C-alpha cells in the first residue's frame, strides 16, 4: 500500500487488499481514458489519471501485455498545480526497474540537488516518441505530507528582512561560483558554514531551535525524494476527496526561497494554519515538468 494515499483523502484504507480493490475499480472506470505510448524498448506504456476531486487524482501506470490487458505496476497521488517553482535546467532519469522517472534540479536557492518523482511521465514519453523537445522551461513542485505542524513565524523588522534578502542573494551567487570551480568561493562558503555552526551552537544554549532556523529543505532518510522542510505559508486552500469526503489542506509554502505546494490530510495537521505562519513536515516530493514549445 502506498504510504501517501492518505494525503489525498484515503486515510481509512489500511490494507493492501483494500488498496488493490480501490485501484482496480478506478482503473476499470477510467480504462477508456488511458494514454498509451510506445517506449524505446518496444513495449507499450499506459497511464490513467483517476479524478478524485478538483485537480485531485491518482495516477496509475503500467504496460500492455500480449492479450491487450492493462497491467498496473505503479500508482501515486497527484495534485495539479499551476505555480512554477523553479525555472533552472532539469534533467530526467529513468528508474532501473520500471517506467518510473525522476527529475533532478540544481537550484542554488536550496544549495543541494533536488530529486523529485516525475508525475507526468506519459506526457514525457509521448513527446520523446513524437520527436518533440523534452527540455523544460520550468517545474511545478508538490510535496505530500503525512504529518505536519504549524509553527509561529519569526518576527523581523523591515531592515532585518531586507538584510536577509541581500545575504540570501549573495550566498546564491557564491554557490553558483563554487559550482563553476571558483576556489575562493568554495573557501568562503566553508568559512561561512563554520561561523554559522558556531553562532547556532551558542544560540541553542538559550533559544528554541525553531526561533533560529527560519526555513530549511533537508533530505530525510534513505529515499532520495523525501525531505524535511520548514517554510512560510503564502497561500492556503481546502480541497475535498469526493469519494471519501475527507478534507485536505493545500499550502503554498516558501522554503529557502523556493515555492512549492504541500498537500496534507486535515486530520494529520497539528495547529491552526494561517498565511504568514510556518509549516513544518516531512514531504514526498513530486514534480510536473513544463516543456519548451
């Protein structure tokens, strides 16, 4: 059973058998809407988006066997968003075991290579089959969270906010220079990190960690697309799973200056969400590639 089905309103499903029954029903209902694409290996890949509510669905995919049957081997929750999170170059790589793809982003705002699960694989394979460009002009990132908390914001005056933006911009430029081989930039970043560690260590003796760490985007565990985030809530909306009636929160969260949408079941959120407050949680990162024309 997929751990993140509850994030789109299926919290009552608790066994693999219930999951299979749900997916079989949805697959039969949407069979005529399947997108079928011939892959480079000669197999036929299919993809179905079973709608659960407004811009809310489950994406199922697999292969077509010799009898023409749609064999399912992958599924995941999906929320359609319009906000572009990043416009830097994105490379797309296939997983070794099946037709599942991940995207890789080197966005200097985060400081690490972001890896996310591509959720418009069918569109990607179709463009490649037709000889169209698979270069991206942007990526729409979405995080699915099973347990989140609302934190109070860190209050900053106008001068502090302006200085913080200037410092962030300077650090982004320094990271970019270091990636291009600038040894002075590498040394400067190493010294800054050491100084930051010393300052934080002293402050933690008398302050709470969440009054020191404004935002973060940090890999979590052994899976490459799971991240721990803290960020400011910019927008809030409520969605509903029409099959189960469960309510879902959809937050636009800005973390490390990177805007992403975070979806969480209303029952899994601690605290009262408001614009201006912060969100903390562990997310599974997805992304939709926006293609060049």
